[in-house]
C-alpha cells in the first residue's frame, strides 16, 4: 500500500498562484511514476500533469501547459504541482497519484494504482 497525502489547497484569486504538495510516510516517491489529477463533482477525473518513474518523460494537459509545473524533491520525499495564472475553470479537487508502471508518463487517471485524499482548489474573485 502507498498512502499519499496532499496539502496546499485553498482559495486563490484569478491570475494568482498556488503550490500543491504530496508526500508519503513510508515509501519513496521516486520509486513510482507520479501525477496530479483533478475532478469536479459529477465529472470524470482527468490527469493534469504526470512524470514517469525515471523522470525522463513528462505530460501536461493542453489547458495547463505553460501555467502548471510538476517537480520532485528526492531528499524531502515530496512531489509538487506549481500552478500559476490560475483561472476560474481550474477550480476542482486535486489528487496526487502514484503508479508502479516503469514506462512513460501516465495520461489516463484510471491507470494509477494509488491516490491521495484530495485537496480543494477554489479560484474565485
């Protein structure tokens, strides 16, 4: 089992920035492919950005390219989503996810093996 915990969500103004964090207490996140997904209640969960276990491949959804960036900190066992120039349509519950797949960066949320509890991001004026 991999128990992921997200933090950093909350309220933010349009055009503002926010950084989400993900960690696990008893596994090394560097052993997994990692990603961030988001979901609005009643809609499907979609991958926002992901990175392969090796770190050699990354993926960004079209609507966040140039605004969002993912990164790892091996020493701190942390995984981040930096979100800039936030828009109303970015409002969602954001989830950290992990995969044991050693190939490529995941693009479909259903392919992840483990999920955090989610953190709410609300973009409001």
